[in-house]
C-alpha cells in the first residue's frame, strides 16, 4: 500500500511540474541575425525577399517576422567597431526539428551572401495567442 501511495504521489508531482502534462508544448524563440554586406556589395531588398520566400517560408510556412536592424561588430582585421545594416528573422516554434531548420536557414544565408558567420540566438518563449475579437477587460 505504501509503495502504491508514493508512486501516485510521484506521478501527481510530475503532472503539476509539467513533465507529464499532455498539452505541454515547449516553445522556443529563434533569432537569426543576417548582415546585409557582402564582399561584392550589399544584399538587395529583392534578394532578401527572395531568400525569405525560398528558404524561410519553405521551412516555416505558418509564419515568422523579419526586422530591420543595425549591427555593430568588430572583426579580427579591424581595430574599429564596424556598423552594418542587418535583418533579424524571428521564429517562434514548438516543433522538435525547429532548431535544425533554423540552422539550415542560417547556413544557406551565409553561403548565398558570402557571410563569415550568421548568428543564431535561442531562448525559451512563453507564447499566448490573444483573440482580438474577445472583450477588453475594464
């Protein structure tokens, strides 16, 4: 009887902490930082849009966000901090293969646009879809 009680108690603790919760999904936020400079000039807006359509939309058809940014970085060859127009791709995903998809996108961007490196930042995300048709709270 004691063993059954402790097994039940352990299962309840796991359920409460989310380890056994059937609806639990771990969402992650992925950000891919893409420099717009390359050895032969800059990545044009048309090239950027085509890249997003061909690679990002192909991997994440349900959606993502792109942001214009200015990146600052210091190369090994320069004493000065350099400034570069950039784009950031923001992806929120719960799928187990999302990280590999993000890596494929970053590698492809680096290959196509002669980038020394493409930065990926990953963090846990608390995601909530808010229904715009619902009533506002007073």
